[in-house]
C-alpha cells in the first residue's frame, strides 16, 4: 500500500514517511537518517539490486555542482571487477580474491602501486600475498608513539610470533627474535648484544 503525505514524501509499506521515499517490508526498529532521500527498510536481509546484461556496467555515481560523477563505484560485468573511482582515479579494485590499490589489475591478493606508478614487473612468486611496487623508491613505514614498539612478526601454524624484527622507540634499539626468544639486539650506540654463540 502506498501513501503520499502532505510534505510530498512517499511511503510504500510505511504510513508516516519522513523521507522522500520510504519502502518498508517490515519494521527494523530504528528511524532512518533525516538526510536520506531513499530508505529501504526490512527486519532481516535487505538488498538494493542493480540488474543489467552480462556485458553491461552497473554502479553508483557521486556528483556535485562541479562534476556529476566526481567519484563512483561500479562493476564491469565483462570482468566482474568492482572498481572504486575517486576524482577520475581508479583508487581500488576488487577482482575475485584480489585487491588492487592504484592498479586495475592486481596480480596478488593485495597489490599496491605507489605514487610514481608501476614498475611493469610481473611478480613471479606464486606464494606472494602482498606485492608493493613503485617506479621510484619504495618504502614501508611502521609508525608508533615515541615510547612504543614497531615490529614485523613471523608466525607459523603452531605458534604466533616465533620470529620478529622489533624496533623499540623508547631505547632506540633494534631487536631480533628467533624461536620466540629475543636473540640479538642492536642498541642506539651501534653495539650488538648477541644472546647465543657467534
């Protein structure tokens, strides 16, 4: 049943629509956001579906007074890739089990291309899970407070943190962990402290 109130709001299944269009299958128990123009409500699974041909494209466009599609999220049904576009730049792509940031064709589960663009390298290690590339210098920066630690941990099926490369900012020292035990430390003066035999 459809109702149009005195404000011009349309309710389908909703007797008191507070939004421009409120389609209600069942009561979800919460009021819609006042800025929402369209509300789809259901107590349970709820979808908004776009149907097109197998060769079509479907998605969402975000525009403003300067650009009617400044950003968008779309699916190319030829490839089944989901692409996130921000200011005409394809910032992220979901392609099956792979995520690409800065690349429309991710090679690995997570493939990130830096600000200088691709190296055009075909990553050949079949076990690589994270692939980071940049046509210029490439860095990975782990930032923490000046009294905390930053680390890379190595785990296996039997135990977490069996190995680690850990920087202690409080003492400005770099520690190496093997077999779950800190085995070597390089202090801020360049002195190397080794727990075992060299």
